C-alpha cells in the first residue's frame, strides 16, 4: 500500500543526438488561443447583460435562467462530444466546434426576445462541448507528464486573459455601437480562428517540425499518439467502469466547485458591481478586469508549482493536489466581500478569490494522468459533464437568491461553501492519481510488444 502513495513518474531519457525542437509549444499556442476564443464567446453575455436585460425586458431570475441555459446543453453534450472526439480526432472536431459556436455567437446579435436568446445559448453549449476534452487530449499526446501541469495552466489562462484583456474594448463597443454589434464582432473573430486552426493543427505523427529528439523526449514522458493502436469502440460498460472509479468522482466534484466560482465571475459579476456596489459603467469596465488578471496569475502560478513539485518529489499526488486544494481554500474567501465596504477592498477580495480559483483550475492536468489512453475523449467528457453541472446550478441559484433577498450576500456564501466542498473532495475522495486500467488493456499492451 505504501508504494501507491507516490505515483510513478515516467522519466526522461538523455537525448544526445541533436537538440530538441519545440514543435509542441506551437501546438500549445493554438489551443491557448482556442481557449481564449472559447471563453470569450461563452462569457460576453455577462458583459452585455446589464443593457441586454433592459432592452429585452428580462428580470434577474429570468436572466439567471438564460445564463444557465448554455450549461444545460454544454453539460448534456459532454459524453457524446467525447465519443465523437475519440472517433474523429482533434483536428476535425475542434474546427467544427469553433466554426459552429462562433456562428451562434454572431446570431446572438440578432435575437428579438427570450426564446431566440435561449436557442442561441443552447446551440452555443452543444458547439463548445468538445473543447476541453480536446485540449486535454492534445496535452496528453504532445507533452511528457512532467510538463503537463504547466501546459494545462498556459492554455487554461485563456479562460481569464480573454476577458481581462478585452473587457475594456468590449465595454467600449457596447457603449459606442450597442451590445448587438459586440456579439457580431466577437463571433467573426472566432470564425477567423477556425480557419487558422484547420491550416495549422496536426497530430504528433504528422508533424514536419518535430525532430527525433523531441519525439523521443515526449514519448519517454508518456506522450505521443501510437498510430498502430486500434481505437476502442464505445461501450456503456466503459462508461460504467469510469464512473465506478473514485479518481473520476473526486476530480469532478473538485472541478464542479472551481467552476462555480468561475461561473459567478462570468455571469453575475458585472451585475453585482452595478447593482450591489452601485459602480458606474466605466468603473465596472475597469474593475471587472482585475479579478481576471488575478485568476490568470493563479493558474500560471499553480501550473509552475505543480510541475516543480513533480520534479522535486516525484509524487504526482502531492504535485497535483496541493496547488488545487490551496487554490480552492483561497477561493472560499470570496465570502469576505460581504463584510468589506470600499470598492477597492471588494475588488481585492474578489481578485484573491479568483487567484485561488485559477490555482484550483488545474483539475484538467489530472485527466491525462488518470484517463485510459484510448478513452481520453470519453474520460474528459465524463469529467466535464459532472463538473459543469455547476454552470447549470450556480447562475440559477444566485439569480433566485438575488430575486428573493434583493442582495448578493447569500449568493457569495453559496460560492464560498462550494469551494470548501471541492477542497474536501480532492483531499478525501480523489485518492491515488494513476492511470485507470480498463478490462483488456493489459492484454492488448502485451500483444503489441
């Protein structure tokens, strides 16, 4: 039993023949930009919300329903999207996803009421569902284990940096041209990126820029796709097996908790600053950036610490769990915003909490470590399905609480309590981080030798 406490780390082998190329970092840049586009598209509704609700005549409770609508189809589509990814591959799946969700974002600019707005949110949820499973698959194939946390943190920073960098511009577009124009502009950017992705992305075995030294380095660290492997056909038995493993549930509950914090910032945060803190519109545009910068710093810091711990200790458990648990505990401090008075203090609390969530957002770095190699898409889909129930629950709960009490106090308390639940899940439920073996995998591996 003692040997399970420290998960084995695949060691690098010396490469003496030539200097390693860096093709993997070009691929990482692609999925980082894709994640920026992904989160910008799903979250611009929060920026448009204060003016959109007035133009369309939507109440706080109804707007909570609209915020939640994206996650209904996004969550429901996770397992089918994972199956599709495993069969079709990353390049085609990502291209179709980006082109589709960008089209739905453009259509947001032409909605006439609640019904058409809900249709756009439903379509957006379906289209975006493969993104993070695809990102995880790319990291698992293109990076050795010792670099995966940093790689994950770099693409995950796109969740926050997009709004942090572009929020002032988006607020300006709304002020100058209206919220409808903002959706059209953002959607057009996504359509352009879908073409760039199609031209630039390729699988490791197709790479013309990766040399043998880099290929050997990645392979020795547990990465690269084996073109000789036959894809495992989908079966409900595999789903049941994965759902029966504590690693899946422990990581998913922890990710649910982190997502609850993210969803608050992506949906209700601008409204909170306007309605609860009575900030003027331009001030909101400035202050809304700071917590996202904090989250960006948190996810990069967490990835750096995780890989550093892995190199120093050799323990995947310590390297992955410690930054995530610490981050979720910091995220729970969001409740302190209830008690502070000044705008500066509120933003400071929010920035610290979102910094912590950024650290806690490294749950995706665990997926390549625990997923069966031939079911990375399905494993990521199941993980993201359970984790993204937060996207359904959080906006509705906060919307109802605000409608009933006229205040965000109970909503912030809800976010803090869920963050504590996530920390407990990583400590007590997740268990040992190691690859899940499916029936027949050992036999298949033996037969290929």
